[in-house]
């Protein structure tokens, strides 16, 4: 049985867009038949959170480079684009043997 992954969605304030992204990721995971623990937070809290995968917008890439984050980071053009989420998430899920 595959290990249950932890996925963290990150946005500027940790409210609207990261929560919307969390719901989109949840839909993609359901479609793929993958179970994971999902959470969301603001960018300044991201470094203190433990996660296997971190999903955020491309606009936060330069800011996240200043933090020591061990998670695999996926940068999205659109946080709620399920097609983009699936395209970027599937290879990572396969690499982590969750798919």
C-alpha cells in the first residue's frame, strides 16, 4: 500500500486562492484514486509546515527560494486549473509511488 502523501497549497494570505486550489487538487486526486492529506496556508507559514508536495502559483517562486522547504514544489500558472494540476501532479505522484 502506498504511503499517504501530504500536500500543502500556498498563497499570499493563506485564504481564498490556496483554499480554492485545495478543492481543485482534491478533485484531481479523487479522479486519480489517490488519497492524500490536504492543507493550505500563507507563504510565510509554508516553511514551518511539513508536506511531501507544495503547490503554489508561479508568482511566488522567487519568494519561496528564500525558505528551506524540503517538499517537492509545483508552480502553477492558474491555481484552480485542474488540467494543469493533473499534468504537473501525476509525474510527482508516480515518483513518490502514490500512483
